[in-house]
C-alpha cells in the first residue's frame, strides 16, 4: 500500500514537473520571438540613424556657394 502511495506521489510530481517544463518551453519560445523582433527593430533604428545630418555649417557653406554663383551670374549678365 505504501508503495502504491509512493508511486502515486511520484507520478503527481512527474506530472507537475512535466507541466512546468512545458510552460517554460513555451515561454522560452515566446522570448526567442521577442528577441528576434527586437534585433530587427535595432537594425532598422541603426539604418535610420545613419542618415546624413545637415548641420548649420553645411547650410552655411551651401548658402555661400549659392551667393557666389549669383554674384558670378550677375557680373556676366
């Protein structure tokens, strides 16, 4: 009788552990999917951050070149 009770307790313990393992495997798979999505998002962010940045110095240089061209055109016409 005690042996039957021990077997029953072991079976319940194994069943509980099996459920826990199954639950943990599902959570691990969900986390893997989330990590994959985050890596893709990070790649997109890196792409958008590498766009050239227009600073005030660049705008000043372009403005200076435009004024120089207008002056040259104005002299000859």
